[in-house]
C-alpha cells in the first residue's frame, strides 16, 4: 500500500513538473496591435450618461390635485 502511494505521488509530481516545463517552453503569442477607442470617446459617453441622469432627475413630476 505504501509503495502504491509513493508511485501515485511520484506520477502526479512528475506530470506537474513536465507540464510546467512544456508551458514555459511554448512560444508566446504575438501581441495584438489593434488599438482601442480613443479616451475622448469614453469621456463623451460618460458625459452623455451623466447629462441623461441629470435631465431625468430634474423633470417635474406629474402629480394630480389629490396628492
């Protein structure tokens, strides 16, 4: 039983070590040179959302005469 446990432990450790070596030897992927949107677009979208929230919050409520 002790020998089986030793063999199992050795097998698991060796697979982890071999997998680590194989992963470190892999060629890294080429970087994506595609640019994202400009910073001003994010600020513009943020301003539009902020303006929408402000406009909705200052709209008068339509209350009846019984309120």
